[in-house]
């Protein structure tokens, strides 16, 4: 991308020409890629675009409200409240790949419902260059809206950012005046907090994971990590007040990386670690301890599942 304004004008022209007077849908995840693609497409075709945000219940604290506020200007925005359906489908499932599969399938079902309702002819996707490289090598089953094109008979798929890298997408997002909370946001996996909960996803573990991730993102902002996160990794004994509890163990992870393919655990100072420990154990009565993950990738991955 040579010039951001030129890119935006060309991308809008391409979207408008391809879609003409037809109707398009886009899945909005809250991340920078799909948000930027949605903002671009909306500038190009206005209410001929329906942006669909599925609240899976696996989102970060406040994420759904931020989306609602950021995209409030789009009359055609659809927010699908699907938290109960996702939790029901995930009930009892402990296998990491199965959890990913269930989430991907349910996401497609929710998205299809809206796409059929609005009679969408085109699918707009926020695919970027590294996604194409990764899916060619099938490194990871990125769920995004994968699988959808085969299940709905779209006239076409439009991927206006297919040649951009992440930092270029952020530049486009800034030029489109997207809120900083979106343009500067850390990467977040499609399956959301489910891959930051080892084993079954339950409401209690989700509450702990959501609160802990919020604390970590706040406390580590100044370290400018590629990604910082918290995961609920098991149970252990602790003492709360006068009682022994068998509570959750939360792992904090903060990594530096260029592309997520390899990563280095970040060195944090003791005060920061202790502040996170105190806020996370204080946030929920059933958190017994907090540990810091010092493993690089490889041998570990960035997420826990
Ligand atoms: P791992 O855990 O494989 O993660 O070291 C590398 C990067 O990919 C993100 N990630 C995902 N993103 N769907 C996504 O859209 C997924 O299933 C998924 N799994 C991991 C992860 O957050 C990190 O940035």
C-alpha cells in the first residue's frame, strides 16, 4: 500500500463497482480487520451493506457495547444476541478442537440466518494477506466466516484488504476515523475467550476470564505487547478470608511478536505482576491464584487451546 488515501478511494470504487445495486453482508467480529472492512464497505455502498455482529458470549469485557457505539452510524447494523445458544452448544465439551468446531458452526448458523433474511447477494470479508498465506498452508482453522461461501449461494465475495498487512490495516482504520479502541486493539482469536479457558466453558469460568483479560489489557498497555491475555487453566487450593477454597488458577501471558508465528514472553516488573495478581484474585471470590507464563513460542503457543 503506497498511499492510504489512494488505497481507500480505490477500495471503495472496487466495492461499489462489484456490488452495484445488490445487497452485501459482512461479519463484524470487533477486531480491527473486519471493523475496517465494514467501515470501508459502508462508505462505498451505505445501507446496501448489513454488518452482522454475533455476540457469542465469548467476547471481551465491554466489546459488544463498543461495537454498538462505534457502528451506531450504520442503520443496517445487526447485533445478534446468541450468548445462550453458544453456551448451550458448548456445554460439557472439553476437547479444544471440538470447541473451535462448535463455535465456528454456530457462528455460521447465526450469520446465515441474517444473510437469508436480508437476501444478501455478496459477502464482504476482512481477509488480509497473512490470512491467505496461513490458510494456504492450513496452519490453523481460522473460523472467521470460513465455510460460509459454500453454504450460501453468494454471487461473489469481496475482500478489499486482501493485500494488506496488519499495520497497514491499522493505518486505514485511523484514516477512516475508527475509534482508537478498535484501530489499536490487540489481536483477539475468533473463538474468543473459549480458547482462554481450559476444558469446559462455563459461565463462572467466563466471568473470571473476562475480568482477568480486562485487568491484563489495562495493566500491560504501557508495555505495548503484541498480545497480552489471561487464561483460566485449572483449580488449586487457596485461602480467602478465613476459608480454604478450591479456586481457579489464572495464567497471565504477555508476548512480543512480529506476526504471531513465533513469540517471546515479555519481561515484566514485579510491581506490575503483583498489581495484576491483586486485582485478579480480588475480582472474583473463586480465584485462588495467579501465575505468569514465561514460555516462548515455540514451544508453547500464544493461546492456551
Ligand atoms: P497461537 O495460539 O496459535 O496463536 O500461537 C497465534 C495467533 O493467532 C490467534 N489465534 C486465532 N485467531 N482464530 C483466530 O481468528 C483462531 O482459532 C485462533 N487461534 C489463535 C492468536 O490469538 C494469536 O494472535
